[in-house]
C-alpha cells in the first residue's frame, strides 16, 4: 500500500531487510557479505573504493558510548562517498519529546539507513517496525551483529592452513554478553564448535541455547557451556570481552571476584590453547582485568586486525543494505533538472 504522501523518498521499499541479529541471515547471505568485505578491503588498500554510498546518509543513534562502531560507520560512509550523522540523546528528541516511532519515520524520510546502539532493545524493535529504511543494530543488550561480521572475517583471514571455519573451535572467556550470544549463534551457523568458558553464575541462558540447538541440527555445529578452564586446550580461537558492561558497574566487585584470576586471558592461558591459536577481543579491553597487555600484544593476537575489520564490515553493510535502492539517473534527467533550476536562479 502506498501511503498518501508528497514525499520525494522511495517509501515502501520492497524486500527491505534490517540487521538485528545474525540469526536472521543464512550462511549464504553472510558469505556474500564476506565477499563484499573482501572486495572493499582490497579497494581500500588501493585507495580506490567505488563511491557506492554517494549522496547517501546513515543516521547513527548512540545511546551508549562507542569508539569502534561510531568511527567505523562514520569513516565507512565517507570512504564510500556518503555522510554519517552522529545522534546522541542530547542531540535528538528520541523517547523524550518525540516517540521512537515518529523518530524512525522522520529519519527514514531524510536518510538512507539507520544504525542504533541502545541499552533498550525495545527501541531497536520500534525503529524496525516504523522505519522505511534498513535498521542496523549497532549493539543492544541482546546482539552485536556488526561485530560478528568483523570477527568471523578476521578468523577467516588468519585461518590455519588447510582449515575451514567448520574445523575450528572458539572459546569465549567469561560472561554471557551480547557478543558471547552472537558468537554462539554465528559460529554454530558455520558448523564451528563454540565454547563459553566461565563461572556457572554467568553462563548462557537457556533461551539462547534453544536457538543454537536449532542451528546446530542444521549445520553440524556444536556448543559447550562450561566452567572448566582446561577446555582451552581444545580451542583454535580464544575470545575476550569485558567482565562487566557500563550498566553493570554496581556489580563490578562481585564480577571481578568471580572471573579473576581463572578466566583472565594471559600468555600462559594462550600457551594452553591449540598450537597456532589466535586471540580475538571485541575491545575496548581492560588489560588489568579480562586480558593482560602481554597477551593482547602477543604474536597470536589479531585483536587490532579485528578492530580494523569493523570498518571493512561497515563499508559492506552500508553497500549491502542500500545498493538495490540506488537509482542512477540518466545524464538527460540530470541535465533537465539542472536547466530548470538554473533558469529559475537567473530570475532571482
Ligand atoms: N567492540 C565495540 O563495539 O566497540 P565500541 O564499543 O568502541 O563500539
């Protein structure tokens, strides 16, 4: 149904997709995104990235702080010839003077894609319901899908010779965070073995394991949730994340007592992993808590390649979710508009 409107935007986009969780995408679709990342990364190396986001804008709503997600989306938009708008709660009326629904409708009329980081998943869901442009989840308390693209792409780049993703075991050290959940659902989609290694109190909730069960039945992937630190000996990838999020500062002492020292990633722990194992960390890292500086700087650490690949991923996301909407006007149409506008300007 076409809404009555004088809008110049292309509303009611057919087959529009949002990116809320990686579970909503097939392996083949994620493979396409990886291939696009590969191509865009090669183009960036040659400083020759095609202007596939030219004249377009991404609205970036940040309710919570960010270095990588903000800078990577902003840089990606610029590299691709477009523009990014940083919108913090201080800058817009979201949820205060204006409903999330109306915010989504207005942003959809002016920009081409909306990215949101929020501690309130309902905001992501409301944006998704009302937006007529793709909504990208830049991290809520459930999922961190853009991080997943960068993570698996980085693992592929550093794959042991002769291996495929399905041959690998990844251990997530610590709390069942949004990143941990996202890794469970994404790694198993690729037939990988996933382990969460952490204290029982902070292990993955059953609802996420139920989702993973369905994925594993299809892909042959598997998971293990354990507090047994010796299980790192079975792992090709060791993954670190903060032991507490910004909304959990009041639990900090209790959490650190539960996780430290057993679940801290150290050079000694890396030595207990499989030969050639790599260290990933979504960052920001606290090198006095979940990972030591020595481990983060070890030759097995690819955490900063992973951080750079956030930019590779965001370039691919901006293109993947908007490329079908690009209508390249003929030179004739451009000339017609130019002539009409210039004729009018001469009358001023
Ligand atoms: N890993 C990650 O999302 O980093 P930022 O919080 O800096 O965006």
